[in-house]
C-alpha cells in the first residue's frame, strides 16, 4: 500500500501527465510544434500515435546528455555520471491516458455491435472502422487495446485463420462484475459511442486490474514537469529570457509540486537539478525562435 506521501506524489504526477497529454494532443491535431518530437518538427496525428502502445508516456529529449558524453568520451567517470543523471530524468511514468481510453472505448463498441464467435472481425477491418470515425489506428494499437479489454475482464477473443490473419470477436456479453455490467448496459442502449458514460466505470476497472504505475521519484516528477513546461510555454519570448529569470520561472512552476509531494525543493547546488535546467535552457535557446 502506498504511503500518503507516495500517493500524493502519484496523484501530482497524474495531474502533470494529464496536462501534458492535452498539450501534446492539441499540438498534434493542429499541426503545431511540440517538445520531444525531433526537436520541434511538425507532426500529424498519425505520426503522433504510430508508436502508441498500451501505456502512454511523454518524455523530454535530453539532448544535453548526449552532447556531454560525446565531448568528454575519454572521461569514463564523468560519462557514467551523466548517464545516471539522464536515467533519473528520463524515468517513465506508465499510465493509460485519455486518448488510449477513448480508443479502447471505441474498440469495444465495434466488437460489441459487429462481431460474434461465428462472425469475427479482422484486424484490418477494425483499423478501418476506427479510422472512419476520424481516429488514427494501426495494428499495434488495436492489439494493445484488445489486451487492455481482456485484462479488465471483457471476453475479447482472438484467433488466426489462414488468409485472414488475426480475427477478433466479443464473446460472453453478460458479466457478474459491477463495472463490466454497467459498461455493457450503456453500450447496449445505442450504437452511438457514449464515452462519458463508459469512462467512469472503465477508470475503476483500469485502476483495479491493470498493474500500471510505480513509486514516483523526485526525478520522475521533475522530468515530467520539464516536458510540460517546454510543450506549454516554448515560444520566442521564452528564448529571450535571461538565464536567472528562466530558472526562477521554471523553479516557480516545479517547486509547489515538489513541496506537495514532500520532496526536496529545487536547488542550484543540486547537480541533478542543474542538469535538468541546463538541458531545458539549451532546448529553449535552440528551439524557441
């Protein structure tokens, strides 16, 4: 069981990731530039989701670490130190985010209304069905979505047939579990996807059945805050700020979260904090134009 401090840190990390997900999704949908994607290249929604797996994660690209290790390659101790700092900053926080939840809800509707044991649907046809409602989809996303639905208790079945590839169908429709029954009742009322009604019981199932999340570390929280700071605030005005002013602004955003999680505050004497900030500063100078 998590202590109250760890639970607070986990909740704070969830809030940061939800905000970050919104910024990334908005950027992708509107063809703007986002942090962590080839240092600000334009992206499309298809590119944004092509590598999406069961868990969502958004990580800042710690370019400074690579440059330092390249420049001081002969100093083994220094290279090892930079690698450890990079690992701490880039530690991933696993979660099933809003866009993945939306995807699996739509997948469940497709399986409910379009399949049976004698009438399975192919992977390709699932992709086409999801794309038809203006959502990106690929085989990996469909398979991952099916795995999530299976893990929380839905009778999602799959088999392989020669010449047809992977086939999926929804088997048993009646459920003893309260949340599963509630979701089935919502879906059975209409073919129109009602994400809002399905989301609450689905959230309960995901938290109970999917083993995501781990103890949130201070470095993990700061790393997520760095990604959010760049994605949300990167523009030409940010790149023109003096270094001390930028540090004060960044620390001012991060420190309340560190305090609430009962972590040590940002410090100019902390080598990890300075590694994160200088990485951020370099990124801002290179890309905030």
